């Protein structure tokens, strides 16, 4: 017989004991086992947890006794969150748990979100939450967290909540039964590739070429979280080489608009020494969310413009703005000292700036290239090609270049 799958349940057992107990019953009914972790602080637990709140807080560097002298969510929160993270990561490393499910309101969700975000990709993560009907971006971050809306408050058992809680428990347990593994690819390697809609034709061609050469490709929509997720997969060893085809996230980060990435974007592959080919795809324009549809924001009246949708304004950045973007790209690439090639398509870095495109401007293309030559670090190889970023010839050269870098390692 196979060893039963174990699902960790994170709950505050002073307020959610009945709900956690039902989750345990449902998992056991399905043939699994449950391991209940108490992340409460103040109230008396409804029953004894498998891992107590004092153990969790101690793992996070705190003391339950000291926190109870003058109880405060603000003071206790960091110890609970850090302790729960460490507890789960250690259990995963020992193959002692195979999934996790959490339940809570706004406070419980806020406590559990960073815990689940710290867990590896592919590990089952289910969060039953009263906050799941709104903007869940801050709770999910860049991780594969399944959020389920509780609909009613998670406060006591009734004919409705029993079914919803049972569904959440079953979801986590069902995921744990899947045998597929992210880290066991049969390909030569796994390529991470960033992409934007204005590069999709080229991205599709690149995927065909990489797959024909024996590689798998994971593509990321480069609108902030996409590029950051790609780099997290580099850290976790899932991605072994990078075709960073779209740098629109860097352009938007320079001006704090829609697709903006965080400060680590474009730094991770260099720090890890992974083979990478970079193209500044989509970085000649910005994505700006507007409140009034089809209304040009102040300050962009003299720009070449288009609209991605009635609410997403797309201006071609001018030469001065392009130079700021080039500086930002250059600064982020300072950690890239080997295995890096930067390819510049001289005839536009997206379909928008291709001949006939809405943002076509050979003069600005030339100015952008001049800026990049001034700002890119001397530690990387830089080449210019007389193509548009989506031209098959450009994509084929980029793919060949990256494969050569991989095979030399």
C-alpha cells in the first residue's frame, strides 16, 4: 500500500477549531492524513494541535509567554509568519507533508499569504478565504496559490460552510495525489522566456526552435509579476537558461506605470551565472492605465501613441525617456559578468515599432541604440542585428546564440 498523503492545515485554533477539525475529518475520509498547525496566539485552542502555537512562534524567533504579556497582532504577526514558513519548509524537505490548506478571514489570510508564497512551485497550496472575491494579487504574489472564496464568514459550522470547507480540504488532498514533478524534465534543459503581445509571433517561433533542439520553454507574460515569477523559478532551479525577450517591465518600472517590475528584475540570471540572451523587446513604449477611456494623459500630447485597449494607453517614449530606460537596463545588468549576450534589433524592438506599426520611428530606434551602447556594462557581449524583434531571422539568431551558450557550459 502507498503511504498516505499528509496535508498540513494552518488555522487559529482559538477561533477556527471546528472548521480545522472538519477539514481533518474530510482529508481522513478521502484516505489521507492531516497535520494541524496552530497559528493562533491569544485565545485558548479548541483542541491540541499536532504542532502547537508555542512551537511555531519559537521557530520564528519569539516566545509565546512574552507575547502574551501584552498581546498585539502587530508584535506577534512576524513571529507567527516566520515560524510557520520555517515549519512548513522543514516538513516539505523531509517529505513529511504533501500539501497545505489554510482558512481565515482578512487577518488569517494576511498571515498565511506570505507563508504560502515562501513554498516551492508545484507544492499544493490552497487558501480558503473570505477575502478571495477582491484583488487577490497581494495574497497570491507570484506563486501558484489556489484561493477559494468562502462566501460566508468562516465562523462556525452550518449547512453551507461544511460543504465549502470540505471542498477546500478535498482540493488540497486531490492536488497531493498528482505524481507529476516540475523538476523532472526529460528535455535537455528548461528555457525561461519573457514575452509580450507585441512579440508573440516571434515567441511562438522561438518555442518551435527550442523544442526542435530538445529544450522545453516556460513563457512568462512580462507585465510585472510574470518576469518576477520567471526569476523565482531560476532561484528554485526549475529554469536553467533564459531568453529574456521582453523588457517592457523595465521600461514601466523606470516610470512607475502598469507593467512595472520589482528591483531584482533582470539581475537574477546574472547572479546565478545562467546562460542568458536578452532583447529589449517592448521597452520602447509604456503601458499606462487611464481612468477615462481613450483620453491621452497630460504630458504625452507630443508623443507618438496608440491604445492597447480603451483603458491602456501606449505612448512611444521619446529619446530622453529612452535614455533613462537604457540606464536602468544597464544598472540591472551589472551583475551579469558571463554567459550573457544582449541582442539589439535595429528595426524596432516590437511589432509596434516595426515598419508600418503604430509606433514606428527609425529616428527613435537609432537614439535608443546609441543610449544602450553607452549604458550597457562592458562585461556582456552586445550585438546589433538589422531586423525587427519579431523577424524570423532575429529570433533564429537569438535561439542559436542561447543554445551555443548552454552547450559551452
